[in-house]
């Protein structure tokens, strides 16, 4: 894990952009899954 952080901090701009894109897409996917679960839960309660 430390090697990944070091490669992002001291890497080139392309590597930083790829890291940011992958983490951003992963975060957006996680938020969409949470919204889906919350909507399913509320639809079963009502």
C-alpha cells in the first residue's frame, strides 16, 4: 500500500490522472450502490 501511495505522489501526471480516474469511478459506483439499496429498502417499507 505504501508503494502505491509513493508511486502516486512521485509519479508522472499520467499516472496521477489514471489513479484519480480509477478511484473516482469506484467511489461513484459505491455511492450508486448505496442509493440503490436505500431506494429498495424504502420501497419495501411503503
